[in-house]
C-alpha cells in the first residue's frame, strides 16, 4: 500500500521503533484537545478548575485501572486543553519477563493493528470513552487531537522529574507551550 502513494501521505510515527508498547514500563502521555481549545476547564490562581467536559475526562481516566488490571495511573493532571498522564503497564511479572527476555516476548509489528493492552489501545479507548460521554451529555463540539505524545520513562530519576513536571504544570500554565489564547 505504501508503494501506491510512495510514502507521500504517510505520517511518520513518533513511536520508538521495535519497542513493545504493551511491555512493562512507565509511559508519560500527553493528549491534546483539537486545536488546543480550552474545553477541559481553566487555571485560576494556579489551580485547575474543571469544566463539565473536564469532569468527564477525569471520570473516564479514573476508570482505566478498574477496566484494565494491567494498567496503573501514576501522576496525572488535566489542563485546560491537554492531559498529562503517567501510565504504568504491568502485564507480566518482572521475574517472568527476565526469564523470557525482551526479544522473545516482543509482539511488535509496525504495520499491524494496535496490540491489545498496548499503550495505543489504552489511550485510544480512553479518548473514545471521553468523546462518547461528551456526546451523551450534548458536548458534541468536543474532540481530541488525532494522535498523542508519549515518552518511555526509563529510570526512577526520570520518573520523579516527570511527576514533578505534572504536579507543577498548573502553576506554570501561563508559560505553557500548549496554551492557546
């Protein structure tokens, strides 16, 4: 299929090639609203005040660990036009992963459909659930950006820096590059 369009219309993936995004790990995810419109609420005196859509966004986020026994929510924040989340995927006990080795358990295929339990499926199902609830509540104008940003958190130091960034995000809103006036 890529031969047909000579890769002209292909959007290059920002995902790490050959990484199994359903593997155990911590992932920092940012999901933005379409055109960075402030649907989710506003920052007042350095604190996020959720709109009704922001409330739906929060409720659906809190459901993820109840619906998926392999996913934990670490630190997260809902901002006026984006959400920052640290997802912890813990699908296989560490001793089993060590025995199997990453090369044996990798299910990665960059041209396949998203893998069940993978970060993409978790985020896509979350975005769909929020949109569905917004539609039911007559907030049909709400929509997400088509994609999302992610970063694999590789060590405890990086995890702590990311947590601090998320916690301080509302205080630094006026300097945020995702802010849209």
